[in-house]
């Protein structure tokens, strides 16, 4: 039996629980005109009180959290909301818009710098399935814990999205609404339509998802187009050009103080650039994605920083995304060009191991010793064989549950645990 303690083995789970304690519902007064709404949904909202209207930057992740936020907003001001600015058009930043305004309001967003791949609608089924796994949609609140950069991002919220009716295409646009100047600066990162919003009068930078307190989601395990990490780095450089005294992220909490903000954004930039350049150097030496995922890690000066912990994205996932984004799926080994069909490969491996019973014995031993990854891979051999014995799905579910509890990344945790539930169904 295992000699591991739960505390050691599931340290990732405990770390995520500690992170979740930060996510409480709050309305913070930044100054007399700017208010920051967090903890209502999986993302944040910013309200700017102008002379004759209220301007919103992002609108939370659905009708229900938006209604709760609107109730709080109306205790602060009764000014009408005539303008909404989206830092980007992911649903968790736009799905509450219809609660705050109607289609007559000005809804501003940036255009996509890179076109969405054609025929992407043909991936709707698998995209939804993988998205539900990543966000832990079927998990209880206790199983989910949090989303790593905010409270549970409830996918069952009613969506009240208002599509943009003013698309900007310039690198930088300045507008004045309610007597307040808003500078909208293109900043591709998690999405190609990402912007950050600079309020020069207040020295406030609203950075969307280009910074939040976690290693960023440079690759989404639900699947997405390649996120240009080099462009993300350039966007952080652009943000550093602004002497911000207040940083308001699209997720996680407020950062105050010009020196602190500069330090945090510089560390964030340098850590991402380090992983990108080290991965590319290793690729140039002929290392595979698997080899790079084992060897590229953050130096200690970054790895210990609280805002670079892997609560959302992971360094390993980033490394694999860079490899695929720059070189594609082929690892350079000719053996990988035309591998055996999975069934034939699995049957050969099972035979070489002495038959299915021997494999099952090893699976059971691995589960007892908490060698969950090895157990899951052995289960896959049997599941790919037409003569798969009964009960293997439940054994794999047990392995995935163990792996899920080992994760600090909420996305990875959710994916493991939801897949375990699917196998147990």
C-alpha cells in the first residue's frame, strides 16, 4: 500500500483551496468615479461614473451575476449606462451586458487581428464537450473548488450578450464618454481581439486577461486556435509603457502602486518570455515536445512568485503549445510518421506484458501505490483493445480522480474529474 500522505500527494488540491479563499464578492471603490466589481461571477467588471452616464468595462459571465452587480451599482449611482467596452469577447466578460443596457447602447470591441479558422462551426460538439470538462460544469462546488482565477464560472448562467455595434481596428483609439477619456489599446494575448483600457485622468490600467494572478492560460485544454505567445509578450511590453498607479485585471484582485505594478508586469513578461525562448532553443536542438515538457521550468526567481503559480494555465501546457504552434504535430522522429493503429499497438503491448490479467494486476498495484498516471496509461491499453475486460473504465476513473486531486491548475483538475465521472456513468 502507499506510503504517501494525502497532504503530500494532494498538495495541489490544498493549494487551490487556499487560492479560492481570496474570491469573495466585493465592490471596491477605487476613487470617486471608478468602482471594481469582483466575486459576482468568474470575471470582474469595472464601472466608471461620468458626468451624465455610467460606462462599463466588461459585464460579467451571465444574467444572474449581472443582476446582482446591477443591484449594487444602483446603490452607488442611478446614471444610465450608455456605453459598454469589452476588453475581449469571451462569454465570461460579455454575457451580462443585456442586464445593464439594451441594443441602443454603444457596445465597443476590437476586431480580430487574425481570422477565426474557417468551418470552425463543425467543431461545435467537441468544443462544447471539452469546454464543459475544462470548466468543471458537472462538478459540485466542493469538487470544483474554484476556477483558479475566480469563483466557479457557472456555465449554466443565462447569457444576455449584446454584440458589439462599434468595432475598432486601430492600434490605439481615444474616446471621451461622460467627460472621461478612455484610451483603447490593441493588446493581443488570450484572444486576438484583446484590448486594455487606459484612464489617463486616474492613472488606471484595465488590463483584461493579459494579466491576472496566475500563470496565464497560454494554451486552453478545451482547444482553441494557437495563442500567439510572442504577441502576448509584446502586449505586456505595451502595458509597461503606461505609468499605472492602479491595475484592474479581468480576473483576480486590484494591484496598487506604480512600483508594484511595474514589478509584477515585468516579472510576468519575463517569465513568459523565458518559457518561450527556452522552448524554442530546445526545439532547435531537436528535442521533442515530451522532452521539453520535462525539462523547461520556471527559474526559482519566478517559480516562487505568488502571481505566477499554476492556478489556471500550466508551464507544461505552454511548452507543448509552443512546440505545436511553431513546428506542428510531428516530433521529428520518423517512427512517429505512421505509428501502428491504436488497437494493434495495444494488443501487441498487452501480449508482450503477459496478457490482460497481468496488466490488470499492474493497474491495481499502481492505484494502490498512487501511481495514477501509469495506471491511467495501462487502462488505455486495455480500453483500446476489442477484448477489454469489464471494470477497466472504473479503474481509469479512479486513476483520473487521483490525478485531478493532484493538480493546482483548476482547468486540469476539472478536466480529470469530469472525465472520471463520464467513465463511471
